[in-house]
C-alpha cells in the first residue's frame, strides 16, 4: 500500500518537471515535433526563434500558440521582466528571470549549452547550505534509528489513543535529543523544487537554446534521433545520465537500519533509475547536459559534506 502511495506521489512530481510548459499541437491535438531533432516544440515560447525552418513550423501552427510570433522579441533581446509577453507570478518571478540569465550568460560565453550547465551549477551552489542541513539530518536520523526502532517495537500492537500519544511523545523526545526536524526535508524540498521546475521550464521555452551545438551535440536533438543519425556520442550522454542519477540517489539516501524503509528506498531508487533511463532517450540534449552536470555536482557535494560531517563527529568524540 505504501509503495502504491509513493508511486502516485512520484508520478505527480515527475509530471511537474515540465512546469507550465505547453507543447505545440496541430488541430487534432497531436504534438508537433522538429523532424531534424526529435524535440517536441513548445507553444508558449518566451522569445522568437532564429532558425528559418523552425519559424516556418511556428507560422504554420501560429493559431495554436499562446502568443503571436510578431509579439515576441529575439532571444538576445529578452528582458528580465516582461509583463507584456506573459503574465503570472510563476512566470514573472521564476521562469523569465532564469531564462534571461541563461540567454545573457550564453551570449557572454558564446554557447547556450555551457550557459545551461554553469547556471545549473550556480543554482546547486546556492542551495548548498540547505543540502548540508539535509545530509546532517539524515546522519542524525541514522544515529537515532535504534531508539526509534525500539519505540516502534514497544507500541507495535497498540492502537489506543493513549498509546499513540505516548509513542508520539517518546518519538519527539528522540528527535529533540538528536536535533532532528521532521519537517526539515519537506521545507528544503519546498525551496528546491520551484527552482528546479522553473529552470527546466526556462530551458524548454527558449528556442535559441535548441538551435546551437556543444561540440558535436546539437542542443535540441534527442539522444534517440542523434544515435539514429550515426552520432554515437549520444550513447555516452545516456550512460552519463544513468550513472550520475544512480550515484546521486545512492549517496543522498541514508541507511536507516530499518528493513522496511530500506526496502522502500531501494524500490524508489530502482523505479527512478528505470524511468530516467527510458526518458533519457527523449530528452533534448540541453536538458540532458544540465541533468548530468548537476547530478555529478550533487554526488561530489554529498561525498564532501558527509566526509566533513564524519570528521566533525570524530573531533567531538575525542
């Protein structure tokens, strides 16, 4: 039952990764894709594409777009605040500013792929203090687990109100003893998720990003299309997505010592790994690069923070 609930929550979260991105469709509501890249085209783009063939596609289905092409500026002329193009707090406060940063840094470093990776890393650095708290909480929970298991065993077959209240009080005493905040992880996710979703949406809604190359990788091309065209570097990209995702989950999940929780964590890791492995074939290269770089950073960051926390614990014991 718990696994089913987890699956429902996970699928809801995964569906949010496109944020408010809307895809261009024909009159039969079928998605329009770029035949050369395999990418599903976005209808609520934030700026005007440069590629002539891409412009022709958008002109053909302009009636199905959220905004007319003539009302859009070139991506290089994007403004950090543009209420005339799109309204709404989500777009104005998160999506457009991040898209503007990607474009401006891309113009500075002469490549939008590099820009996507650098800003992805910058966001990870900004969130690093929160990540450090999460890892510390995880390690404190691991230390507290034997006592929490004893409480669970003590009240295993007791369902009366008095026993439940006593169990809750004893659990909170353990949490206080090990400085554990039960809502800490939720609060951190509440901060991280909007930035993550806004970043992905910003990438999806800036056509200029998908019109460039990084080395021999075309930023709008999906690995499946790239492999079909004979560029086997996309296989390396898929392998990196899977490897960095696996280690990101492995190093960020604490071993609690609770067999049921361990089983649930293992199930979640396996499910996510399979899901992302399949999805990686249809991700535009720009998003795939972001995924690899930020997951790689997350792995290194977790290892460093855990090592620092262990060294601190050893100093305290001495």
